């Protein structure tokens, strides 16, 4: 009797592990996509008093980089 004869993995255990891994990957992928979509929607959504929140963030970042670079128009 060889060593490999002692190790028996039932087919159901392998199938269960594969199904669990697939389900986990699907949940992670769905969660990541949902977070990205929510972030983009919130970034583009106009808030009271702010015309475009996303544009304000980009303009603010651009001005900050210009100030750090010493560029003053």
C-alpha cells in the first residue's frame, strides 16, 4: 500500500470547495462594482450650494497642484 492510497478526497468536498470559492469571488466582484458605481454617482451628484461636486474637487486639486508648483496666473 502506497502513501497516495491513504488519501481520499470525496468528490463532494472538492465540488463544495469550488462552489464556495466561486461564490466568494462573485460576492467580492459584485461588492467592488457596487462601491465604484456608488462613488461615481456621489461624485457627479450636485449638492446644495455646489454646482458640481466632482468638478469642484478636480478644480481644487488642480489649484493645489499649481500652488505647490509655484504657478500663479
